[in-house]
């Protein structure tokens, strides 16, 4: 097992040594950071081809691993861990990534550009399901599911649920417009994706233990649903009749089912039989849902698997291990059980069975060796014995041994007994009979060359309604043209390949190898006479017809019909024009099981079985129509006739002696095909290239001539338009001149009317002006009179106010005089009291001095007299001073009051005079304005006239 560490590489090889055949693990991919720490991978997802897958790690790096080309590359760095991955089916280069911030981003893996950013979830997105058309996608989280339009990247609908019931998963059913929603209460609903109308609900099993669904898987045909959860039981539902058809019990080691995936097969028609079950122990067990047998398993307890993805082609399984690495498993190397034919099935119809079955009758245990089937009736059990070949084997047995354990001799016996192979296993049997090598690398090298120039215009010659089928046929034919040059020149190759392309439209590589095997073996010597039909092959058929029905051959010769008309149309179309689909499949069951000469014998058998209507035809057109359209023919009788002719034809004319035995395609590389005249093909190639170059030159010249003709027509149209425009302009000019003359005449009349109206208006205006002036002067006089009256009233009011203020002042003076009188009286009383006090003091001092003088003598008597005289003078002077002070204060205050009143009156008179002067100035200014307005109007009238 090779381990590849991608580290911080942007691209590189997945493995450096080619994986050894037989090993189940092709390669183990790990990623270590610069600190030598392992970066875990979280999710993987395959594209529609199954050859490449996406892988997202814990750091947000998204890688694309291409298994077929052994390459990987880093396509995006999101910066955060992803929670889900999915490819967009419509645009193969785009993919969807659900991130840890609950958003979904769409990137282009080639350009590495962000295409769109979708927001709306409030929880981590656990899964993304894309519709088979690639138009819509459903993202699921624990609380909601949202439907997105991938053309506009807008949210169309949102599924809201109750908080008590969580969502487990919501996804599209394959090949339908049905959405399946699974909830935590084990309820499963189906919805129409266009109208979101509930189509049906799967009944919840009312008996048996509760499983609590966690994992779901649907077959590619959308008819079967497998569900598992917290139990070792699996429920298998049939979505056609909405019934639980089987309960599968896994081994006791399984306690919880984490993931379910069906393993597809190229020839199962979408009804997958192998189911992968990933349990809690990290082991993924693959079981057959019909036989309930354990086929193989991956992982172990020490090397546990956390999640896995199965490729759509069923060749590889990619698993993320518990240590964060990626293991790429080869399914073919794991076991051969998937490619083995189904065991013999013997059914016995018995009576007396019970119609109703409970859940216990559906339960089947999964065991490695012993297979238990559900009891379908209460009657006798059917025992199946498997017959095994004896221990010894002969050379003939070895020759008849086919891949996948089949035996050609037994297949031929089965074919002769039933007339055809089972439709369910027909493709598997054909692949074994033809020993297809499945050279993927060789086929990829052919398809990588692109479309061949010979088939670029295939749709013009062979129009097909289905674009998918048209592209598939174009790719297969281009691969043949790249394989051998002659296949680019063969005109009937599309007729040969079309039935197989329609049958293998989902697997173009197998289609290519089947058609190549048919051409190499059943188309031997077809191209030796190219570009003519194979005359040697047609001669063989004619010889066989001559031997067995000379009469019919003679009739054809008499009518001028050669083998190119009654054998070659059957060969170049491989009977696809004359047989239905089922008849064609039955016929090629026999052709692939016999010698290559059986195809030529079958053409003769077809002619001999239709001898009666052919003998009735005589015109060439009738024969042409007969061999290009379906006829009333018993295919079983024709095949019996072919076997009869195969055994009764003499050896000298038998095609077996001239055609070699079956030779399968080689493994690894396709053989060189050169059974054709090389010089003719080269000549035709050169001629075709010459014609192509001439056609290109002709197309170029034709394009130039077309451009010149278009330019001439354009210039001619411009000239005609110019002359027509000039003529129209001339007519318009004359018309405008006439209109202008009429308008001038009207304008002259209008001017005369306007002049008279102006004169009238001028007179009226002058009258109005005079009246306005008179009215204004009267208004001014009234205004002045009112102003003078207001001034008189104001003067009267002021005079009254002055008189009142004078009276108030006189009253204030009288009050002041009274106050002064009272004050004088109080002062006199106070002076009287002081005088008395001073008299008493003087008397006391006089008495003291007299007593002193009496003691001192007569000298003091004169002093006393003088003192009394001084006291009287002092009292008189004091009284006069007080009276003079009082009178002067009152007079001064009265004079100040009178001066203030006179000043106020003077200011009022000055204000009135100022107002009068302003009024006169305003009157003068208004009169000037009126005179100016009248003057301007007179000037304007003079200018207008």
C-alpha cells in the first residue's frame, strides 16, 4: 500500500508507482503541515463520471483527485472547515461547499473563482443534494432545509419544521422530480419539487423496535430506499408501492448504522443489489440485499472508517479514516462476487399461503456463509440444489470458460432453451461473451483528441432528437476515426454504431469496445473493397442463398436485384431498420454466442423467411423499401432457419471457412486496424482535405462576396434613402415656405390688431395712471391728516401728562415742605433739648466755677458773663444755619425737578419735528417714484410703436 503525503503542494501525482493489481487499497493520501502535524480530511464527494473526487480538510483546503489521470491539485482555500461537498451536475467544473459559518459557496475548479455565495442557514449544513438536471440543489441542516436555484443561486423555498421534530436528511430521488424528506420521528415524506405538493408518506412501522433513522440510501433507478439508524436492523422500502418489503438484520457487532451507500453496477439497470453499511465500529460491510449475504468489507477496529463515498461507476470507494487520511479502494480487487452471474433461481407456485405478513416474516439475517430467506408461504419449502462441474476439466471446457466465471457452452444451451438471455443480465453476458478488456486509458487517449473533423456536422446528416444521444454517437464515432483513418471515411459507420450507442449511452467506453469487437470479428473483410461494399462477403451470402433457394435467387436476378440491395442494407444497419428493439436484442444474443459467420447466415435466413412477399415484388423501389423497413416476420422462425442454414450449408461455400474465429480485443491497448486499402483511404483523406480546403476557400470567397453584396446593398439602400430623404426635404421645404408665407400674412394681421390693442391699452393705462395718481395723492393727504391728528392727540396727551406730572411735582414739593417742616420741628425740639442740656451743663459748670470763683475771687465773674454771651450767639447762629440749610436743599431739589421736565418736553418737541421732516421726505420720494414709473411706460410705448 503506497502512502502519498500531499503536504503543501498545489498539484502532483496521486501515486508514484502504479498500484499492484489485486490490492484492495490503491493509495493512502495524508496531508501534514509544516509543523509535522496531520491535517484531517473531513468530507469527500465524487463527480458524475466517477473518475475524480473532491476532498476538503480541516484547514479549509479543497483538493480535486483525478484517479484516471493520476493527478491531484488544490482548487480552493476557503479558510474554514467544510461541512458538506457536492458537484454541480449541469456545469461539470463547478462544485458546492458548505462551510462552518453556515454559508454555501460555489466555486469553479478550473478557474478557481468564486461563482456565488448563498446565505440563509442558521445551523451547520450537514448535506447537499443536487437534482439530476443540475438546476436545483437542497441544503439540509438540523432545523431547516432550503431549495436553491443553481442558475440564479437564489433561494426558492424553505422547509420550516417544529422544534420538537428535527430533520435528518432531505434529498432528491434519482431520475425524478421527487424530494424525499426524513425526520427524527422516522416519518418519511415525498414532495413534488416543482409545486412542493406532498405526493405520499411512507407508513411508519408500528411493530418491532424503533430504529431512529440516521442513514439513507436510494438506488440509481429511484425505486428502492434503504434506511438505518440506532439499531442493527435495516429497512428496505419499495417506493413504487410505498411498502416495507424487507427488514435486514446485520451482525451483532453492528449497533448503530452511520452511513448507507448502494454500490452501482454498469449492467444492473440502476437497480443496485449491493448495499454498503458503515457502522459504529468503523467497518463498512457490503451485503447483497436480495440474498442477504455478506460480500466483503472495508476497514477494521484499528483502521476505522469515519465516512465514505462510492463512485457512480462503482469502480472505487473513497473512505476517510479515523486518523484523517484518505484510502482509495478498488472494488474489483476487493471481491469478485459483484461480477459473478446471479445464482439459479427456482420458484414453485404453491397454494394455501397467507396473504398478510407481519414484520417478523420480512426479517432476514445477514451471515457470511448461510443465507436465510423470508418465508413467503406456509406450504412446502422449495429446495434449490446447485450443480457443480466435476473436478476434472477438458480443453474444450477451458476454451468455453469466460470471464467472471461464466461458461459459453452453458450460456448457448440456456439461449437455445429460452431463445434469449435474461434482460436483467444481458449486458453482463454480452460483456463476458465479447471478453471486453475495458481499456480505460486507451479509450481516454482517443477521446482526449476531441471530435474528429469528419463528424463535426453529424447532426446535419443524421439528426437525432435526443441531444445526449447525439453527443454520445458523435464522441464514439470520433474515437473510431482517431483509432483508424478509414472510420472517418466510412459513411455507414453511424448506422452500425447507433444501436449500441443507444444501448450503452451511460457507458461510452463499453459501447466503443462492443462496436470495435463487432467490426473486428463480425465485420471481417468489410473494408477490402472500400469505398465499395464488401463484394466478397456479399458473394458468400449469394452462394449460400443459391444453394438453399435457387428459385428466389433467380427471381431476384430477373428483377435486376443484386446482393448489394438485399444483403448489404441488413449488414450495414445490423438489422436495426427491419427489427424492433426486443427483436434486435434477441437476435444479437444469438449472434454474439456463435461464430462470426452467423451474422451472414442470418441475412440469408431473413431473405429466405421473407421469400413469399419477395416473390411478389418486381420493382426495384419495392425491394429497396422492403429491406429498409420493418416487415411481418417471426424472429424465432428466422433464428431457427439461421441455425438450420448454419448446419446444412456445405463447407466449400460456408462463410465459416472464409472467416476467422472470434478474436477479442487485447488488454491495455486496442489492436492496429489496417484491413483496408490504405492508398484509397489516403487518397480520399487527401481529397477530403482538398475539398475541405476548397470548401473553406469557397466559403471565404462566398463570405467576401456576401459581404461585398451586403455592402453594395447597404450603400444602395443608403443612396436610395438619401435621394428619398432629399426629395422629402425638398417637398418639406416648399411646404414650409408656403406655411411661412401664410404665417407672415397672419403675423402682419396680428401685428395690426396688436398695434390697435396697444393704443387702446395705452389710453386705458394713462387713464388708470391718472386715476391711480389722484387716488394716491388723496391717500397721502388722508395719511398726512391722520398723522397730524395723531400728532395733535399726542401733543395733547403729552401736555396733559406734563400738567399731571407738574401737579404731582407740586404735590411732592408740598409733601416735601411738610416733611421739612416736620423735620424742622423735630430739629427745634432736638435743639431745645440740647439747649436745655447744655444750659444745665453750663449752669452746673457755672455753679462749679462760681463756687470756685467765690473761692478764687471776683475775677471769674466777668468770665461767666462772657460765656453766657457766647452761648446765646452760638444758639442763634446754629438756628439760622439750620434754617438756611433746609431752605437751600428744598429749592435745589425743586429746580432740578423743573429742569428734568423741561428737558423731556424739549426732547419730545425735537422728536415730533424729526418725524415731520421724515414724512415730508417720504412724500417727496414717493412722488418721484410715480413720476419715474410714468416716464418709463411712456418710453416703452414709444419704443414698441
